[in-house]
C-alpha cells in the first residue's frame, strides 16, 4: 500500500537525522543558521510529556525539528520541552490555544468530553497497532469527520498509540472478574467504563505519576500500551501483563493558530510539508517498534504474559467490551453529536488502514 511506502520513506528520513539525544529537560536543534539573521529566526516552543530519553523525543521530534530547521534555511527553530516542563499533560492543548506554547502534544483522553467524536477511534476492536491507529485518526481528520473538534488550533498530525495492555503487580488478569476490587489507572472514559463494568475501580492519573503510584500501592495496575510503559520505567515494577486492547489511545500534535498564520507563506509550506499522513504513520511505526521492544524485554525477565487475541469474540471479555462501546456511543449521541455515523466511518477507516 502506498501509505506504507510513504511511512517507510519518512522513517528513513527521520532516523538518518537522529543523533545522540541531549539529556537536559530542554533541547533544541543546532543546524547552521548562517543563512538567517537573528531577527529573521522564528523560534517555536514545543511541549510534550515524554521523557527526553524516549523514542518519541530522540527518533521523531529531534529529527523532525532538525528537518524543519534545514528546510527553512534556519528561519524556523523548534525548541523541545520534554517531560511536561512547559505545560501539564492535561492542559497542553489549552496552552496551545492561548499561545503559552506554540506546538504541543496532547493525549485526548486526558480532557474527557472535549474530543468525543475523535475518541470513537479509541473503542475496542478498531485498532491493533500504532500504525493502524495513527492512520485511522489521520484519515478521519483529513476526511473532515472529526476536524471540527480542533478548529481552535492548527493540527499538524494525528498520533495513535499501540493497543492497551493491563499491567499489574502480582495480579494476573485473565478474565474481567480478576479486576474486581482492584484500583486500575484509566487513561480515558472508554477504558474506565471497561474497568468499572468488570468490578474494578478506575483511577485517573497522568502517566508521569504512575511509577510512584504503583510503587506506593496507590493503584494496583494500569491500562497502558507497551511503549509508554517502557518509557516511564513501569516494567521495573509491574510483573504481570494482559495483552488485551480495551482501548487505543488517540493523541494530537497541534500548533497555535495565530502563530501559524503569522508565518510567511514559504514557512507555512515548510510546516505543512512536514505534517500530515506521512508523519502520522511514521510515529505509528515508531510505536510499533517500541511496543515490541518493551514487550520482549518484559517477557525475557520472566514476567507473566496473558494474551487475549480476539477480545470482542472472547466469551468473558466480549460482552463487557460490547456494552462499553455502546454506552460510549449512546452517551455521545445524547449530546447531539453523530456518534454512530462517525463510528461507521471509523470502522471503514480501520479496514482501510489495516496492516
């Protein structure tokens, strides 16, 4: 498929620019700015929550920023602020809207009720990989099915993480009954409904708080894809893992609208040329690699692995996942939004993007 070829080209370009990552909490590109005087340079501050050592920083954002700087002949410089040092994970989108930051990465589930149609793509059974989820989201955005939810910013590319995993400490989760009485971090409304319907207690926490929360037994486990589980060192504490996609996380990289509109047309084109489908899919492929890496590391150290390969048709999990899906769609429809219509579009996009 042409999409896969483009993603491979994008990844090759990204990796070719990747060097040793800087370990400070604020990093920026250092391309030769000799062609641009200091007054011609526009610096864009980008806020995200991943650690500075995460692949999202070193394999995606650093080379992406360098590419934009080179394409603009040094007139655009992107300064990276990892680890939520510039904006909190649950307020980054609003920080972009009000111009506190110029570009930001937002986990959409952290702002429940704000992006209800987009989060339909998170429903169980739609995505089985980061590439499929990223492709679905970008297609839904490009087709205009969810774009109205982001009109107050300039979206650059949609991001879809890999399928979720339930990570616990000494509590293997094989059936929904095994969640009964456990406090499980929920990343979004959808995952929270599944946990609650199974008898567990969903707890809302940003990913940056999970290590200490697991360590101090504030929670018993978390629902999270493999990539961030490894990025935030959660595999050091959790030792039982249930591979079941009760949700797939939707994210967004977006830019302040006024800042984008203030750029001359040639610099807008630089931003546009380094945005959209190719970047979205490239990020998805990075998540695929990271998911595989951290899964294999956990298995190699002897952690318990429980696989639920077809949860919607699983006799124990299927009814709960179906019920949670319908509940979410009904709740969104009740607000006057076309949830069922977008769900059908998401199903079609899932088939289109299947890898």
